[in-house]
């Protein structure tokens, strides 16, 4: 500024470079020298940089602004003047002298300016060297960052259009840098999140809220077939000094990392599912329960719907023939999809698959297959048109079919279905389904074999139980035999009513400890022996002694028996008991008496003599003989069960058949946990 206008009124401070430049934060001193090296102009920035007020330096030699040069060396001020006049522009770093005597490194830019009088003025711009170095370092860093940084860098304006980006981001997008400039971010970063990412960008631009490490899935026009996951960090651009507003961003392609994490997560989920399935499938030896456990393990963790079907072979060794229809029996199903899916999976008990169906393809391949739910699959696999339409409308998009193979035999099939809302089945899912099916098939086969043994034992037991009991005008009988549930094996409970000489009637109930075919066979042996001995006139204690010997010879370790002989002519009864629950007698007045008889050790123990006891029974009394399944329960004392039975007997009036049903319904759990025998006998005296 002119010498007569500087004064000292204006507060000292730096004069900054033009708005928007990186030099805006660097204090710049402006001054002017004449050709003789005297100060002609002195700006506020010069006062701040050198410490001198304008009045103290104007018209004085500029040499006062520099330390003394070495002897013989030219003055720095003279060098500035001479080089500016000869070169037209000169940039140099020189030591400068502050008013307080300190020396500092200073950068100068000098150039001549013609005046109105024809003379020249040397204009100078000066800044501290350390400030200039800082700016140079920042510029070099930014240049290197945009040139070599492997992370995508972007600058968007306030309208979220591309202003600047580096080559790494251009490569990531599959488009040249020039094809980005001026285009909206939404045209390049294509997301399917309903505008959520664009909302993030707008929030950063409008509200200045930074965003760090957000995972965004997208595609780009340059890579339309590749789904990418990017870690995006966004920050608002500074508006200081009039700089352009907008958004800056760092973008990293983490697709491979996220895919690896997803695959690892899915692998852990598959292992966890297998672990849960191993714990849940096969907890019982019941076929239906095992199939339902497979469905429960798969839905909804693995699929949206599942069915389990057993193949109905004509004979066990029958081989699969792809040219014949396949008939299955659906034993379990489940789905979390809305109607009509529940009707689809649960609407059939018996299913016929025509030749060429997806089921035939799977069995021919011998391994799980995955098929889309479309018109072709529905037509080939579903025999009835209405069921095919139900399948197409069910919401299932893909079905995984796996064989249930155990011990080299196809036991059945299982199908897992997913809707379009879930990812399609992968190769890993096929392996998982095969593992699930393999485990379930072995459990189902064990349950099937067990059921077959159960059926054999039950058939044997029923065949060995009396088909017709002895009849007497003096004894009315109601009898019940209930096998245990499918969860428990058939036991050795038995009973009989035998005609004896002299019009007497023998009532006998026994229980062979153990289950299955061995117990049923042992029960039959004891019942037949007891009947033969009774008809040959054996006394009660003698009959039990012979049964004990039979048990020991047959290897029957433990069995109980209650034997009662009633004589209607005397109203008397002889009772012998080998470790069995006692005889209960309901008197006509409703009281219930317990007649234990001469209680002895169970059959098969040996070495202990058996005895009998006599009792007088009133006319119209009801005798109750039973096995422990009626009065014993886990966690309950047997006396509690006996008290409950006594209470039921006290109310017995009218037909014994109805009374027997009522007693069983009241005392037995559902399902029953053990075999149960109940024999009710109403006696009358002979007149």
C-alpha cells in the first residue's frame, strides 16, 4: 500500500491467499521495494511476519529486514531487487530478521511492477518457511493419496455429484474417472435398499454428521453382474474460506471378506443345526416321533417346510424301478408358510409319484437333488392337477429332495422347501440335507425294526393270552389287557380264569419281569403250566411251587403270581401269592378289603416254601386282580396307587364292563408306561 496510507490503525494480521486455495491457511506478507532497495509498500501481513510497523520501515533500506550477510557477500535485499529486475520473477528461501532479533527461515516471491511514473516497483510475497513446508507436505501427501492409495476416494458436491475421485475407485466401479465426473452418485452406486444409502449421503451433506464403516451392498453400471459389499466412510467437506461444500468419502471393497465371513457363519450354523439334530432326532424308538423330530430340527432353521415319507415296498428286498410309480406314506410334515402351504404338506397320508418325477430322479441319482418349483416340476411330480396348483401357489420356490437310506435300503424320502424370501440351497446345503437324512434314516430304521419286534411280541402275547375265559353262573367276569405305549416294550403280564372240579373257579394273574418277545414267551409258558396244574387239582401253594420250579428251569429270573380259588358252595376262597400286588375285595356295603394271602417271594427265586390263606367272601362281593402297571408310577409310592384303586372299587356298582373301563381311564396315564391287566369278578353263593 502507499506509504502515506499505511499508518498503524489497522490491526496486524496475515493477508490470506485467494479463497479456496490450500494456501488460505498460510500467512502471507505483502511488501514493495524500489529499485534502490528501499521499502515503498508495507502491508499488515508484513507487519505480522517481521514485527515492524509501517512507519518504522517505509523508505528505509530493506536490508534492515535481513541479518548481516557474510563479509563480501551481497545483501539479501539487493539480491531480491536485482533478480526480480533481471529475471522478472524469482522464488527463494532466505533467512529473515524479526524485530525482536530472532532469525527465521522465510520464503520469498518477487517480481517487478511498472508504476505510473515509468519507474518499477519490486513487489514481494513472503511467508514463513515452516508454514510453506507444511503446505507442501500436505499437497504432496494429497497428490500421493489420490495417485497411489488402494482405497477408493471420492469428492461429491452438495448435489451429491462426482467432483473428484481416484483411480482405485474408478477401477472398483469398472468405469473411467471421466465417466464419473458430473454424474449423481445414485447413477453409479446402484443399491437396492430403498434409498437408505442415499439418505446417509444426504445426511452427511446437509447435517454434517460423519459416517464410519457402514457396509453397503451395491452394483455399478461398469460391473452390472457383480454384487459388491463396500465399507463406506463419509465426512462433510469444509466450507472455510468459501471452499466448495459437499461430501468426502473412503470406500473399500470388502466383498471377499464379507463372503468369507458369511460362509464361515453359514458353516457354523450348519454345524450347530447338525448338533441340535443329533440331540433331537432318535430320542425314542417310535417311527412317527422320529419323523416329527426330523421336521422339528429342519423347520424353520434350515427350511420353510418339510415332509417325511416312508416308501411302501411290496416286500423288503424290492429294488427301485424308475419305470414304475412310487407309493409313499407321509408320516410327518411341518411348515411356517401361510396357507395354502399347510394344506399342501399335511393334506395327504398316501402319495403316489408317477414315473419321471423329481422323486424318481433323486432315487436314480442316489443322492440329494435340488429342483425349482415350476410348472414342469409340478406336472412331472404331482399326479393330481389340483395338488399341482396347490404346490405352485404354496409360496415354495425350491425343494431339496433327499433319500432316507439305512443299511443299504431306501426307507423313504424327505423334502425340504424354501420360499423366494430365503437364499436358494447351496452345495453345502445339499451335503447338510444328506447328513440330516442319513441320521434320520438310521433312527427311523431302528424304530421300524423295534416296532416290528414290538408287533411280534404283542402278537405273541395276545396269542398266548386266553381267547375265552371259563364261565360260571356264580362268577361274572370283566377283564382288560392294555399293552404299554410304543415307547415301552411289551411286558409279560398275563391272566386266566379256570374251571376246577366241584364247580370251583380259579382266578390267576401274573407278571414276568422284562419286556419284548422273551417276556411274552415266558408269560405263555407260565400261563399254560398254571392252567394245566390247576385242572389237575393242584392246591394253591403246590401250584406256585411247581411254577417256581418251571421258572427256574426255563431261566425266568423273576415273575409274580396271584392265585385265587373260589368255591361258590361255601363262599370260601384260598389265596396264594408269589410277590404280586394283593387281592382287593369290595364288599356289598362299599368297603374295600385287602387280602394279601400268604405273601411269598416271587417265582424263580427258589428255596422258600409257598403257603395259602383262606377267606370267607360275602355274596355279591367284587374281587379285583391286577398287575403293577395299574398302581405303580414313576415318582409315586405304590400305596398311593393302591389307595386310588380302592377308591375306584368302592364306587363299583352295576355292570363290571363299565366299571373296568372307568377304573382304567381314571388310573392309567396317557400314554400308558407299562402293560396293565385288570380282572374284576363279582361272585355269588350257590343256594
